[in-house]
């Protein structure tokens, strides 16, 4: 998701596929063509609007898939620094 932007979701975004040691799934921020990370910019904001989630779950998550990383995102409920499952 592009830095300094807001993405509005009406449902939770769940990663339900596995990566591999040679081809990991990474959901996070980018600042240019093929340039991943923040590079001094603000984290992309994930806005759930009126979406109701149970148990304070984040708007972006994983079902414990292997070789999956979520990083450098911010949602309205909590900051997502990095969640990694290997």
C-alpha cells in the first residue's frame, strides 16, 4: 500500500495463502516503483469506517499462514509494526 495514503475497507483483509522460503508473502508499504518501506514517509492508513471487528482484531491480518509478513501499516484501531509467521 502506498505511503501517505488511506485505504478504506468494509471487511477485514485476511491473508489466507502461504508463502515459501524463496517466495514470501509481504503486505506493507511502498514509496516508489519497487521501493518498499517508509523512506521517511507516513505509514499507509487502513480505515475500516464502520466495520465492526471482534476481540480488537486488526483490519489486516493472517490466518497463521507460513512465510507471511505484515508491516509498516497503521489502522484506526492499532498500529501494525510487523507480524511475521515463518
